[in-house]
C-alpha cells in the first residue's frame, strides 16, 4: 500500500474534504505494516473499498420558524460500511456540518464500532442546522422535516441513528416520534431514546462513563489512579457531564469545562451540584459557559481561550474535532500533563498527537476512548430486540467490560518494543482487522 498515492487520489476525487482526509491518513498510516504483510487485503482492494462510503444521502430540509419565516438546511446520511452490522452512528446538528465532517465521523465510526465487540457497522448523519437560540417548537419542526427524508433509508436492521453534538434526548424524541408516525411501527431504529419509550438506562452517561473507564485502564497499567488527579475537560454537553460525574466519583478533580465563548476554571473542582448545573446550562440552548461563573462566583470565566492552558495531570477533550492543536499540546506538556484521553471524535490534531507520542505521554484516540456511547447504543438495540430492559447495574457492568476489552485490544496491537503503548496504532489495527476480515469473507460487494 502506498499511503501517499491513495491520499493523493482521494484528494483529487474529493477536494477540500480536509477532516475526512485527515481521518483516513491516520488510519492508513497505522495499518500500513499489517496491510502489507497480508496480501489478501490488497488483492481484494480492501482499502480502496473501505475509504469510500457505501452510499450518501443528501437532502434539503425546509422548515418554518416561530415568526413564519422559511429556512432551508442541508441534511445528510453517510452509510459508510456495514460489513459487521447495520450502519450505526449519530446525527450531528451544528452549523459546521458538511460532507467532509460527516465522512470523517462515519469513517471513524467503522473502527470504533468494530472495537465495541458488538455487530455494528459505521455511519453518520446530520445537518448544518444551528440549534442555538431555537425554541422547542422550532427544533420540533426542524426534526420532523429532517425525518421526512431520512426515514426512507433507516431501519432497525439496516441503519440505526443516534445522538451526537446538537442531538440530545429532546431531538431524538422529535425525530423518533416522526419516524414512528411514518413507519407505523415501534422499532429500535434510533438509540438514545427516552426511558419510557424504548431507551436504555446508562445511555446518557455511557460516553463519559466509558471514556473514564478507559482512562482508568490507562492509569492502572502505569500503577496509577484517578484519586487526587487534576483533570481538565472541554465542552459542557452530555459527554463532559458523564466524564465529570465518573471522574469525580473516582476521586479525580475536574477543574475546567468550556464552550464556544471560552472556558471556566473552577479550582475547587466540580461537585454534584455543579455537575447537575451543566444540564441546566445545556438545556438553555445558548451554547455558552459564562453563566457558570455567575452561578458559582468562586469559578473564573476566561473568554475566548481553551482549557489546555491550565496545568493538569489528565487532559480529556470532550467537545469537537481538532479542538486541541500542536501548540495546546506543547503547553500541556510544559505544564506536566501525564495522560491524554480524547473523548471527542478526532479531538487532537496530528501535530498534537505527534507531540504527545514523542514525549511518550500515553495518548488514546476518540475511537477507543468514546466507544462506550455507541456500545451502550448497541445494548439498547439488544434490549429493544428482546423487548425487555436491563437494570442500570447490568448495563454499566457490560459497558465496563467492553471498555476493558477495547483497552486489551489496544495493548495487543499498540505496545511498542520499548513498552510505550501507541493507542492510535492499537485501536486502528484492531478495528481494521475485524472489518477487513469480514469484508474478505463477504466477497466483492
Ligand atoms: O460518536 C459517536 O459514537 C456517537 N455520537 C454515538 C453513536 C451511536 O450510535 O450511539
């Protein structure tokens, strides 16, 4: 495999899709050696087939705001790869959404979902709709208009969407409500559903809890633990909330959260009341963290900056792709960071990852660390299929076991001669082998 040549060809075919090309490059560089040692992959053109989505649906979403004005957004569903199970991945509602971002997310999802040990393929969808400042009625009208197109291509054993940035419990309710109306069926076609209508306990917590369980494994292999550690977190949504809950429970101190407006530095650390307040902040639909410092005056709001300038033991990016760059990494390293666990999808730039790896700082990528979210989605699908509900303890125990098995897979393929664990390599190789071998078994389709 010639990584450069494949990337050049992709760039010619898909000019300007920089996030997608970034995600592909990272995977190809990780798996190059394994690929070349196994000529059956090349013979079946696995890479050429894996880097192009099976199909993409693009559609117009027209909706009317509370003043009667008509708006037009773009909607997408990228069905990337279903070799090991139905397409599975969230719906992102954010003004930055474009095809490059959804292709990168769908591509990452293939390997992440393979790591969960569950039969889940990779997909992603979304819209450039901006939920910020919208009323509940506007969100509902948008979600219904979006589903009027999406429903044709999804199904409980073909493609199962879920939440992502901008799509939480409220949006999933509106989306699933419209799906049921159109399909005239109660099915597990969406995950992240409400508890009263087919959802799973622990799904809201799953990404953050799973990310923290994975980080705990990273610490334990170094004979270390969360107790007493200072942790910087970015974002203030569902993922940051789950991380803050579990890290705090394990004795770590979360000292930052962030939003598009800047970050909060709370030296005392988040406690139960403050973590609960994150939900209120998110529900306000304003996408700002500044009000936290008004609510809790001992905390400082630093406008326009990222939390990576705060000294910490563990950095856990939980917001959005490329939120931690090379300079941020240098600053974290200078301040003595010991572990970096990326909970957002592709949260660190390639320069940041290089910097951590050169300093032999354990760094784990989103597709391993945040896989707990989609893993519990898979468990929600199992419960829906069986038409019964597991207890929170049962789901949490399964999540813990899945995260631990992902860590074992990373060790298997990522442990270097000097003992340093290259989690990027480990996660990519483990995920790739599972999907590539399935594609070999399934023939050229
Ligand atoms: O990035 C992700 O893994 C998600 N947004 C969750 C996907 C899912 O299907 O639960």
